[in-house]
C-alpha cells in the first residue's frame, strides 16, 4: 500500500467522515451472501512444504508455479493480475470511445484522440526526434543568465533537473498549501547507484544510454560535439554523481522533521545565488512569502556545482533530461533504447509491455478521473462500497480497542491516539465529484505534444494550490488504481475501487478470508497514522509531538525489533534488507495484521463467520488469505532494484518476516520452537 507524505501529486475529489461514535461502536453485521466460499484456492498452495518451514512457499507456491514470470515482467504477482484485469477493462472502454466520432473538446474526444495518436506507430516513427527538436535547439543556444527561466519552463513540462517545486500542506498548518523545493535530477534513480562500488556495470550501461540518446536525438550535432558523445555522457554521469553526493539519503528523509526548513524567497536566494529565485517564481506566477526547502544542504551543494561546472555540460544535462522524459513517447528507437536500460538492465525484464498497455497507462496518468468515472459506472457495484464501509468501521473499532487496552502506553498518549483515530477521514471507491478536464487540449499534433500539455495541465493545477486552503475532498489516486494510501497531512485513508476485488476483497468469500486480505489492507493504512512517520502528525494533520517522552522511547524500542529483524534478511546472496528504510511499511503490515485479526475474532464471536466446509480453520484462512495477496514471481535484478528504492519489503518477507511477529499465527499453524518460522517471543515486536 502507498503512504503519502509531502509529495506532489495530481489528485481527485471525495470523502466520508466517521465520527467518534462510529469508530467506537460495536462492529456491524455483514449482509449475507447467497453462497459463501472459503476464499482459499487450493491450487495456490504448495503442500510439499510445511507451513512451519516456509509459510510463503506453502501459501503461494502453487500460484507461483501456475503463474510463471513472462518476459515483459520484472515481477508478476497478485497485484499485477488485478491491475492487468483493470487495464483490460479500461482498454475496452477507451477503444469504444476511440472508434466513435466525438464532439471537439469533450472528454470522449480527448480520450479517443489521445489513444489514436499514441497507437499510430508509423506516424510516431516518421516523426523521430522532431517533437523535441525545438526544445533541444533552445537548450543548445542557452546563455547562463537564461538558466533560471529554462528551469522554470522545464518544471512546467514535467521535467525536474536539479530540483523540483510543488504545492503541499504546510506541516505547521495542514489546512493551507505551501511551496516545497525538493531535491531531484538523478537519471538512474537512487543515489546508491552512483556511489556504491558494486554498481559499476549499471553506471557503464547508463553512460551507453546517454551516449546513444545524445546521438539519435541530434543534440550532439546541434550543440557541436558530434563524435564526442561518449565523452559528454561521462561528464553528465560525473555531474549526476556529484548531485548524488549532495542528495540526502532516503532513510534520513523518513523523519518528517528533517524536511521542514521554511524560509522566505530572499533566504532561498542566499542558499543558491546561481539561480534567480524571484525570476523562477515569476515564471511560475507565484507571489509567495514562504517556501519550504526540504533539503537545504542539497541546495547549497547544488549551488557549488552550478558555479564550477562547464556550462556546456550543464546544457547537455538539461538536454538529457528532456530526452529521457520524452523517450517513451517518441519513435521506437528511443523507446527501445530507454527500455534496454530501465527495463532490462535495472529490472531484468526481457521485453517491453505491449504498446496498448503502455498507452492505456498513460491515458490513466493524464486523464485518470475521466476514465475512472466511466470505470466505476460499469465495473464497481454499490454493494461493494457499502460492504467496505462496514469493514472499515469494524477495523476502526478494533484499532480503538487495541489502543485502549495497550499495556505500554500512558493514558495521556492513548487519549491523543484515540482522538486521532476518531478524526480519520475515509474515502472508498471513487470521488463524490470529478476533476474538470475542460482546459486540457488533446489533438492530433503528436503523442509527445499531448503528453506535454497534460503535464503542464497537471503542474499548473498543483502550483495553483500554493497559498490556498487544502481541499480535504481531493483524491490522490484514481478509482481504477490497485492500491491504497494514508495521508498524514489530511489524516485520511483511501481505498480505490480498483483494489476492491479478489484476491483483496471477495463479495462471495467467507469473511475470514476478507479480514485476512482487504481487512489487513485497511488496518495497514490505519496503522500508517501511527507508524514511525505518521505518529509525528496530530489529528488535524499538523506536525506535532503528541507523545509523552516515555511512550515515544518505548515506541522506538519496539520498532527497533522490526528494524533489526528485517536487517538480517538476506534478500539475495550477499544483499540484505534495509530495516530502517522499510520500517514504516513493516510497522503498517504488523499493525494491519493485529488490528484485522482482532476485528475478525470479534466478528467470529458474534457468529458473523460461519464454518466453511474445507480443511482450514477460520484462523488459518485468515493468514492464508493474507499471504495470497503477496504471491509473486520476481527477477533477481528487480529484487536488487526494489531493495534500493522501494520502502516496502519484498512480498516473500511481508509474509514470512512479518508473520513471525504475530502471536496468533503461531497458534493457527502450530509453530513451535525449532521450526524455521519460529521467532523467539522476546524478539517479536508488538506495537499496535
């Protein structure tokens, strides 16, 4: 699941408030289905392995065997199956629209023209690098005193060399949006790729990619270094390596207090004399008196870099950013070159996804709520939303009970935690009102031109929020997204329609399985409000320390057990998990399981969960359903990439490592000391 903290997004609209009385009420009974199944698919299991030895293999081995990793995938799991099903449904909707004659300016016209232009491979190949030529030409003749203007224009194009700007909630006054400046500009991604000695092959392949792109884009010729592309590619890598050294590490940024450094534009100017801050803000039409510089040391380092770097190299770096951000929407030569590095080298994929999938994904990015409105109308039943509202209420009750009966928290901290829980805003399925796309122009000019206009539309939309009140009804995911999120600045949890399907949520399954799957997802997102990051925000979404000093220390001690455990996991030969980086998600998994299990036991005690005629107890079905959510096959390269860049642990360890901390799991599957799945009680973390 995804958790958002102070990051720029193009969002949506709609919410449901739950009052204190709702949260603290006894769980309500579900509607009876005409026939319930166990929710467990026998063919997904691998009974050649005992659950006491390797529970992930036992619960998911059959699925993994029956769903081999295709060439287009770096990882293929339950999430991906559902996402593909949703994507196929979107394709059917889009193709029908694209085959019709639609009124100019209508949402249907925009969706249809976007699809038809993007699928016209012959025309795109004929255009070659032409869609980006004017921008590359302007960079080639750029003067140093024009750099500020160019950076602002590139931001509006959705390209962020050196740093980015966006609007997000003020951590001290979550009802208002302020401007953020955030570090950016690393083409490979994580800083470790530039700094670790064992990543030399990645850097070698990256230089090859830059060299080729500088050539086929024609930038090397118009900039006057044709024949020396390799030399310039190495210089760009050297520039990005210096940026990586200045870049603040991802584990440091987990502490939200480390990203709060509000200042005036004048103070910002003193940090970075190489950029004209007033001019930059003027181009963006921003008249503000406060900016939050999330990483001031990075900005100061960037200034040093700009002052000493050959401006021809800076220009080549800007050009490379344009080419890299455009490559997926240009001719096959650009697409294939980009995929060779980002797909094959970094993730181990053997072939690119079919073009229609990539195009549908981009329509989803650019016109997400327009497509989403059609999606929920056709594919999301009203009774699914009602059932989810009921489950969320039950989970909120369970978390409230766990807080109240906690043995390690003082009453003062408990009260604050319960106040925060009672203030949760819940969004389920889809927004109550939809985003207006009337000012977005989509036409037949080129695929990339449509992408550019959509990026500018989104960027201007985000920037326009700065200095204005936060809209608490806005959504940060489209309804068709297979995911969920918690946002601490609005204290909201959101479950889009896309995830409310099997294996996460099955209207026909016994609720033991639903509590183990979507119930844990719900509990996971709720727990994010109280993980190592979310706990720093109060019920109103402000960054505020509402913990007693004693409780905060105990929390850290209990969280350290999770850090230590995940640090010992060898995810690949000689490569270990990063317990600090994945702590928030691991706490949320831990809490999600405990909270959902409590709600499940309450429902069972009230007779809401009946005995299903299969070999498993309701408790066993709960944990098997949880494991099934994370069933996946994954490539070695993708394991390495995700370990560096993904704050979520790998699926295997979200099951095997997390369940070792859950006491009822031991009881359900009779796990005893000496079994591989055993973890000594004193090493198990119990927080929520």
